[in-house]
C-alpha cells in the first residue's frame, strides 16, 4: 500500500535526554563507553537541544491575507492594510526573502468610508482587507475589500494597473460587488475576500457573502464570471459552499481555487480569524460551479503545527514554473498582536489528496479499528467524530500511521479527559504499542470533557505503515485524532505532580496581592482563590518558613485554574517566579478551563528560614488557589570520570596500565578492576588520577578494564575502557 503523501520526513539524528515536564527542563546524565585501544569514557551531562519551531515565518511582520502573483520570474505578494498602506506589496524571487512593503493602492474608490478602523492596524487601518491581484486583458486587476460609506457593510472594489507593482487606479465610483440591500441588491451582509480563477479562457471572481456580520444571515462563498479585462461581471453568482460544520464556527471565507488533473480544489478559511481556532480546509468538485464536497479533515489547524502557528488561514496556493505547489498563509504571533506570513510546500498523494509539508500528518481515531469502544459524532472534534466509551480493560483503538524511514517519531494524541475519582479530578493513562510491541504508557492530564488537548509521546516506527494502538490503562479518556509530527523533539509531558502527604500548604489568598482580587471558589482549597490577575504587574507574594536543615532544592506544586482563550482557542498561561527577590524562572500553566483546579510543579532553591515567593503575570490569565511546598527528590549526580587503558612491554614483560581521572568537582572512590588484579582508591580528589600498572604473566590478549566509581552518597557507576593485545619478547 502506498503512502498518502510523498514527504521526505525530516528526523532528528538523536533525541536528547531532556525531559520536558510542564515547561521545566530536567537534564539527566549519560555514561559513554570507552573506545578500543587507548581509550576514555565520560559521564558528562547530555546537552539539551533547544526546541526549534516546526515552521518560522518568511515575513515576520504584520502581513495578513497574503495573495501571490508570479510575473516574469518575480513573485508579488499583496496583503491587508497596515501602517497607513492600503494594500501592502512585497516582491521575491524565491518566496522566502521578501522586499520591504510598499502601498500599491494609495487611492481607493470614492465609495470607501474614511471612518473605518480595525485592529491591529489602529487609526491608520481603513478596513482595506484581503486583496487579490489577477493578470487580465490589458494589465492587472486589483480586487479589495473596504467599508462602504453608505452602509455598515464591507464591499468589494476593483482597480487597474499596467504593472503588478501598481499604482492601481480605482474603476468607477461605486463598489464592484456589494450585496448590502441598497440599489436593489439583496442584503447578504456585504461582500469580502475576493479571489480569482482562470478556467481556460474564462476568468472567475470568487467572493464571500459576509453573513456572519449580522444575526439571521449566513457566510457563503460564491463564484461569478468576469469579462476578460476583469472589470465587468458577466453572469449571476453561484453558491459554492456555505458554513455548515461546527468546527467552522459561523465563518467560511478566503476562497482560493485551483485545478489539478481534472479535479477542482476550493481552499478556504473557517472559524474566527481573531483566535487560534482559525483554520484552513478544502472542498473538491468536477467543475467550478460544483457541486462541492468538503474534506473531512482540515488542511491546517494550530495544533497540527504544534501551536507554532496560531490560526493558519487567509491562504493562497502558488504554482511554480516547474509545476510544484506551495501554500502561503498567515498566523498570529504568540502574543496575538500581528499576523505573519508563512510558507510551506503543498504536496499531493497519488489519489489527489493535498497535505501541507510543515504540518503534522493527521489520522482520525474514528477511522481506525475500535475494540470494545464506540465512535461518537462530535462537532468539536477534528473530523467531526471521536472514539469514546473506552471503559473496559481491553478497550482500544488502532490506527495505521506512515513513516518514510525507520526511527524515532513524535506523535500527538488529541484527547479529552473528564475522569473523577472520589470527587477528585484525576489523570488517565493508556498503554501504547506499535506493531504489537510495547511502546510505553501515555498519561492524559485531566482537561474536563470536551476540552481537547494534545498529549505527546515518542515511539519508534518502521519504514512504511505501522499499526499504533492505544489500550485503556487507568480511568477514562476520549480519543479524537493522532498526529505524526514532521520533526522529532523531546515530548512535552503534562503530568500532575505527586504531592507528598506531609507537604506544607500555603494559601495564595493569605499573601500580598497586587492588582488582583480574592473571591470564593467552589473546589478551591480553603474555598477561596486569587483572580483578576489581568495586568502586567499583577502578582501574589507569599512567605514561607522552612526548617534550616532542609534548605536547598524544593518543589512548588502550584494549584491553579486556567481558562484563557482567544477566539475559542485554548491558551497556556504563565507567571514569572521570584524567590527572595531573585529570578526563579517561569512557570507555565496548561489550559484546564476555569474552576478545574490542577497542580503544576516548579523547582526552586529555598534558603534556611523565611523565604518570600512571588508569582507575577507573564502571559494570559491564571487563577491561583494554593501552593504545596516540599523538598525536591534529587537524582544522584553521576560522577565525571575519564578512563584510559594501555598495554605496553617493559623488559620483555607485558603490562596493562589503567588510569582513571576525576573530572568532577567532588571526591569519589574508585576500584580499578582487570583480569590481572584489582586496585582500590578510597578517595580521588577532583582533577586527580587513580593509576595502576598490572603485570601480566603470559600473553596479554585484548580485553576490557572496569572502573567502579562510588560517590559520597554511596551511589555507584561503572566506566569501561578496552585495550589491545600486545606481544613482548
């Protein structure tokens, strides 16, 4: 069976030993084995790889709703207004490096309102959105969205230029398409988001009836024939698709049409552009006018980029001279203050299914083999369905996933967990297997039902198709989809900390609160919470007493609730942490919904006596309940030792010389062990060596020397070094 796509998947050459737990990095130690001959081994800490984004913008500036036109080897990009430029324009020869923006439409039609402003453009934003430029008879036509001066509606205008660089000059004094209820038109809510498509000799205008503007109206995409010069509509509009799926919210917009091997593809954006739930989907047809069939799984969503692109939409498809295709689109920056432009290859299966190279490969759970569970329709789930009822010991779901090559792969399991045990919200678990082989256990933090989150997990895949199975472990979980990501990184594991029974609890409402409020909260410890921490200087400070003999590393298990959202898209929140006025890092709070109290662990150093701990808002919003404080469980530090083993002849007699150097910062004990004897060293100081030459009676064959290292805490580890054979005399 062939894969659905033709991607050459990028895989990391190694997976680091960093464990990402709730946004905290914990580094383990690794022991390397010495090489043959004169050799060495070291227990130096493993390097921690920085988590690179899955994709980075090609224009890291406000450049929304990009439209691309290729003219004589130059790509021209046009975008929504910004900083006083009505229609932004940039050029490139490779789609990656772009010129500085200019304004190709300094003059707009006389019908355009001068009073409209819209974020994030501010006072210089005239609500000139989503431009489309097409090559037409006699030059180039620009179609743009702007606010109609005589009605509270957006409408479409048209301008012409002899050059794709502009300037474009308005055609006529009236809007080109404006279904606002005036001049005999039906009020469809206005018109926005023009697109064009050449089907042979026929030019088509695509546009959206902006029905989501107003109660009782519907967002609809239309196609309408155009004259060859692009200035006259030569026939009535025909409906292509309308909003009719829960994951679309109340919006379908930004139509882009292409034809490939006899199939027509209508790409469109859906849901609320203002948040991370904005997405790109597509439909297919045998002709421009349909009927159109929507694909089940969206082409691009925020979670398919692991959250590195927020709200991917406003797309355009680019066909290069060699026939390859790319997709450009916008996405919000992390703070949701501007929309940057992104670029990815657009790939095609043998069956004509498009996929975005930089996004995950998504497999719907409901399309897999479901055992002792059931498929449930759910409009909030990807693909409109989920696997639920996994309530039995053998409940499982299996999906086949593809890998271009064998090796480690990072998967994302989209799930919801509302499990309750004795009145407490609890995590759930499932065992994972690949091809029937054990691949570990994945933990699903409590999210509440319907609050879809992603649990990441590392697996090893064979080249080709692999059967991945999730089998119920503890408590209950619903599975929506499984993503296989394009790159491998250490998974972010969201697991609530296990809080010791003797941990000291401190209530945040008893602390010093700056720009926040105390309020009652069902389920909160003590019945109260600190909320309203909505400002840059919002903070809570608590003082705690610890016993002098236990000064050192401590865990703060912070009990919180986070219901932060942007346009329905769930957001992590975060706080700066200081201890006694000193920086102690940033704590990240996963989305839980409001009132769903969870705990997240953060490691700090506390001094003897009284410590003052302050949490100050960094990003988005968190309600704080209490903090449990307990000594951190410390992983013994592996010693750093280098070992050399060398054979030699002295006076015709073979000898084996073993040297072990302490490269650490604390004294350790060493036992040098060979087939020819042992030598013990009770304490080798930092920077010093343990050395012994062992005399050999008879031939000296190749072998291995072992050094057993003992720390002051009593932990032991072994370092080995190979040595070569030697003939003497």
